[in-house]
C-alpha cells in the first residue's frame, strides 16, 4: 500500500518559539515601563519600551519612524491613532506595524495577559499582512485590521 504519511499542521513548540524570537514588540509610552514589559519578557517575548529610545514627550511620529525602520511591531492603547493624519502618514511612510489594545479600563496585568493570550494571532496576522498596517485587539483576543 502506498499510503501517504500525514504531516501535522500544528507547529511544534520549538517552531513557535523560534518564530516568536524573530519578532520584537515596541510598547508605546501609554503602556508604561514595567508591568506589561516585564510580564511579556518573562514569557520569552522580546520587548522594547519607549523610554529606552526616545524622550518622554516625543511625538508619535518619532516612535512610528523608529518602529518602521527597525521592523518592530508597536503596541499602543491609543485607539484614536488611526484617525490622526500625521500618525497615519508616518505609519505609511515608514511601513510601520501598529497594534491597538481595545480593552477599555484594563489594568497593566490584564493588558499583558491579553497580549500573551493573543500572541499567536498577532504573530500570524503580522506575518501575513504587509506593512503598513494598524490593527486592533479586543478583549476576546481577536485581531482586526483597520483601514488606513
């Protein structure tokens, strides 16, 4: 009999970890410096925070440029970023990838948990969606692309 061997479609833990290691997440200033970053790092996620790269009061266009040039994925709570012309133009110009947390009144720990819960969806979305993009994550972990 010439039965074909079936390959598992599920990624191994080693492959999932390797793919995650290739992605760097940048946390906007509005996500703080410690709680979310520390939680993500403890789970093996590579994280950069705003204050390690830019002044506290740097305009959004500056971090968007940084994120785009370094091919990082930005995470922010600023749900209005997709409506502001200067930020949208910077996202387009620098091919930035921006994820917006859509969890009103969530604590830092809840946001960290949401990001970790959604990590597979975020990485899958980022790998199949060409930059530039803005997408939102809701409390269920669903990733939704926004038109820019």
